[in-house]
C-alpha cells in the first residue's frame, strides 16, 4: 500500500518507547530484536495471574519463547531494551479479584506484589506491565503496594489500561498512584486531557481492523484485527475497492466489495496516520507504546523504525 509521501517526525529524546510483542504475531519477536536500538522496553504477553491453594501464582503461557530470550540476552546490557512482560488478571474469578480489591488489611496485596518480585528475580525480568483494563479506580490501593514493592526490588511497573468510562476522572485516578508507577500505557489514541502526561504512553497500533458488512443491510457482521501482509490477500478476490481518508478515525480506510452479498471495511495505519499520532503525543509531552509492530506494512515499519519516526535510543 503506497503512503502519502512517507513524512518523518523526530520524537523527543526524553520519550520512552514501550513495544508489545504477542504470540499471535510471532514475527514481532524478530522485528523487536532487529530494531532494539529504538526501544526502551519490550513487553511480551506471557503471564496470567491465578489464585490457588490460598496464594497467587503467575502462570506463564505455553508461548514463552526461551530462544528469543536468549537472543535478547546476547545484546550488550547498555543497548538492550528492558524486559517487562505483560501480566493479565483475567485468570482470577470474580470472588478472587474482589478479595484482592477489598482486602482492608492489605495482606493479599502484599502477597500479590511478592509473587511479581519473585517472578522477576527468577526469570530475570526488569519489571512488569500490569494489565488492569478499566479496573484502575478499584485497584489503586493494591497498585500502591505493588509499585512500592517492585521499586524496592529495582523493578519497573507499567500499568496498561483502557478508557475509564463514565464517572472516573483520569487525573484523580492516575495521580493517586503516579508516584508508584513508571508509566501508564493507554489503549487508546488520545490521552485524557486532564491526565498526568509525564507518565503517559500513548498507543500506536501497527495493525488494522476489518469490519465485514452485509451489503443489503450495511451492518457489520464481525470485526477482526488485520495485519499489513493480509490486506492484499483480502483485496485479491474483491470485485472492486476504493481507498479514502476517514477524518473521524484519522486513518486510511479501504472499502471493498467482496461479492454480491458481502463487503469489507478496513481501517489501516499508514505513515500519515502514524505521524498524526506521534504529533499528538509530542504536543502533550507523552511517551509512546507500540502495539503489534510486526503487523505493520513495510512502508509503516520503514517510516517508524528506519526513517526517523521513532527516535534512536542508542547511537
């Protein structure tokens, strides 16, 4: 897919770059190694929290890639991105999660923090990205304990969160634990206007989204993420397709007529949309996190990693 001139923007040198790598997109691990000089932190999605036998456990996924870890370890320490795997809470049942949130004495929070530190030491992690989704307002007391404990062990804590919804004031919620975390990774384009931007990492998604629509009703039948390499495959059988700029999404969109009954809309990041997102982050003084780096088109990767889109950390 051709770009709109492949513009370049230099991100401020003080900014942090956190990149997520996911098992469903295995090529992302290779690309993270290739472009490690542009990255400060790498976060593979490898761990789930569970509760059994009266204690918390950090369960690794089957996709934990020791070969990749060995390759990362061979990079000189002063040039190597710090490893902060993503930890999700969806392995906890509702009563177990409630027990953590509403524990007045804080014993569960201390135990939870301790297992994170023990795992970092055992597996030689530099910290964790804790994915709390939209639960942040309820977890603040727990996260204060977690942040203190990790920092005492010289480990980092990043919080990955979704938009907080109605009734939650971002500044109040995030400021309450800002001293205990190293950054908030927002799974949305624009940071909340009242958020503490010196702790924010604004998401740059390298993958797109496809909506399959019924031609007669015009209504979407399903939504799926789509990688750059798959766009041409989707368009190959299409009877016709057009490309335009979606002002609301600030992204290129392709409308394809697949057959007489179905059509597809594909929103996909390009150098133009990436520059706009980088400019947003730069204006508010935020850092950035990269989502699905290997999922991007070659054009997008060249812009972001090779032509100055992301600042080079090591000369």
